[in-house]
C-alpha cells in the first residue's frame, strides 16, 4: 500500500473514506493492519537545496580552524536547531544524540534552512542556489 498525502478537508475525507472501503474487508477477514499518520516530510527539491547549501558552507567557511564536510555541517546545524545533547564517545571524542533531518517536518526543515542561510550570510557565504 502506498502513502496518501492529505491536503485539505474535502480531499482528506474522500481519501479516508476510500481507504476505509479498502481496509474494511481486510480487517473483517481477521487480518491486522498498521495505519501510520504523520506530518508531511521535505520534498526532493528541498533535499537538493539542503545539500547545495551545506556544500557551499563547507567550501567557504572554516570552523574553529577546520574545514568540515557537508554532512558534518548538517550535524552542526541540526544540533543547534534541536538543542541536542552531546555525550562523550566510547573511545574519545563526542557524540551528538538524536540528529536526523529525515524525520523533520516541513516546518522544522524550513527552520533548519533559515539557520543555514543566516549563518552563511553572516560569514559571507555565496550560495549557488537561492532560498
């Protein structure tokens, strides 16, 4: 079964009614199902914008004497956005707990992009893709 995006009350009602017609006989047959409802996640276009911005920052900003990779910058920005915990690693270093952009809602993702663009703008980053 595929995902259904609900975007307004009428379409949502129609989609759920149609879904019920599909699920009812399955449940009546004694089978169990799991229904998951969650906020919409970022689009492919938003994902491309994220990695383009992270690449621009990684190429143009030195952080405490180091050049960071785009994925490392993603960790820095998500940790700042989420005010995440940092704990000592098992064999030295530190580990940021719970950072994940894939589970962000579109609103959270927008906040992350605003943070990246504000940070980069303050440091003179020239972004190749526009916000």
